[in-house]
């Protein structure tokens, strides 16, 4: 019996505690602090995110980042030194001629490798020597020479551009 009594007391105790907790929760909340100057709180309007589809429908002018007055200045259009332009043009012609020769050699080696006849008219080259290197090695060497020449051409054009020479003057 003592067990059933302890169970009854514990049930009554938990019921009393839960009703007391419910009655405290049901009470009205305490009054809030009085608002100062009774002004409505400021609500910030969310910013509009513009997309490309919204631009044609807009009625006002569209602001663009940057200022029209602060556009970058174009390079001065002073005439470049004619002697410098002539020397650069001469160097470019020489380098481009070397690249063209390497291209012809590459075509000949690839044709030889494929078993096709040479692209030269007579097919006899008296000033050529016998090469012991495999064709693939010769092709790779020519391709690396071509890359080197093309990088020299690019460097020369960059230097000329930095000095104010227009690319149309070098053609």
C-alpha cells in the first residue's frame, strides 16, 4: 500500500505543478515601455534589383557607374618616330620569314613521315645533309623554334605598342 500511496501523491503533485504553470502562462504580458514621441518606426524600403529585362521598361535615366568626365585619356596621337617604325617593320619581316621557312620544313617532314613526296619542285636538295634524328624529334625541334620566334614577334609588337606605334603602321 505504501507504494500506491506514493504513486498517488506524486500524481497529485505533478498535476498541481502543471496547473500552476498554466495559470502563470495565461496571465497577460506586462505592459510595454511607453513609446517616445509616438512616432511610427522607420521602415526601410527594400532596394530594387535591376536586371537587363527591367531597363527598357524604365521611365527615367539609368545611372551608370563612373563619371563621363573621368573617362580614361587615350594615348597621345603624336606621330611615332619613322626610323623606329621602319626598324621594327624590318625585324618583323625577318622573323615572319623565318616562321614561314619553319612551316615549310614542318610540312616536308610530315609529308616524308606519311610516305608522300616532298613539296619542293625537284625533290633534290644538294645543300641538305643526312639527319640521324627521328622525324618526330626533328618536328618537335622545329615546333619549339617556331614558338620561340612567335614569342619574339609578340614581344616586339608589345614593345612597339608601348612606345605608341599603331599596329597599322607595322603592316
